[in-house]
C-alpha cells in the first residue's frame, strides 16, 4: 500500500466493509445481514439445543437446558453479529461486554417462554392439531416437552427482541456519526 493510499480517509462504508467477515457483505442491506446472522446462529443453537435436550432431558427441564445452551451461544451469536452485521469492533471484549446484557435478557426471555410453552404442552397440542399423533396414543415421545415447535416459537420471540435491542446497543455513537459527516 502506498503512503498516499494509507493517508487517504476512508468512508464509513469502506471501514465497515473492511471489518466484516467478507467485503461483499457490506453490499447487503443491514436488515438482511441481521437475518443471515440470526439464521446461522439459530441453526447452530437449534442443533446444540436439540442435542443437549436429547442428552439431558432425564435430568433437567427444557427451560434449564435452554438457558444453559443459550448462555453458551451468546459468544457465538456476538461473533456472528460483529462479523456479518455490525463490523468488527476496535475492542472485541468491550463490545462483547456491552452486548452481554442483551444476551442475558434474551436468555431470560427465552427460558421464560420455553417454560410457559412446556407447561402448556405446546408441542403435544401442535402434534394433536396437525394430526401427527393420535390424541389417544400415549407413548413416551408424546410425553416429551420443549421440543421442536416450542423451539421455533422461542427463536422467533428472542429474534425480534435481539434485533431491536442489538440495533440500539450497536448503533454508532454520536461522536462517531459526527466524525463521519466531517469526512
């Protein structure tokens, strides 16, 4: 890189493009990048949650399993959000710290929602309504709670919450916006 190119000021778009996982991501609208990040994080979460639920359902409730898995996924989701949506922060740990309350609030909201859905036998009701299982059949699988459909509902509820909260938390500061206008 020449010294002339190094001294040339960069636009906010160039700065963001440089800090995303790939520069082409900057050409995608932020809302769509958030969806991409969310879907990727949720696929990871769903696989991890369903694996954990199958492994630990005999010793823990679905809401507890959800809470532990969601807590572990906070770091994964933050990594995806900075790499796909917001751009890599100057100080990753400070950014993670400022995003942690959103992750913890999302965890609480998700655990609460999963608990309510589990108590209402949401998956059993969906299965009965859709005709997947006869209402008269009482086998071991029908007794399971906190399954696939409840996970989808929780994913939607926490996704909407995270979209709003993370856009507020990760919005550029007023000082940064003022500097961009000067350039």
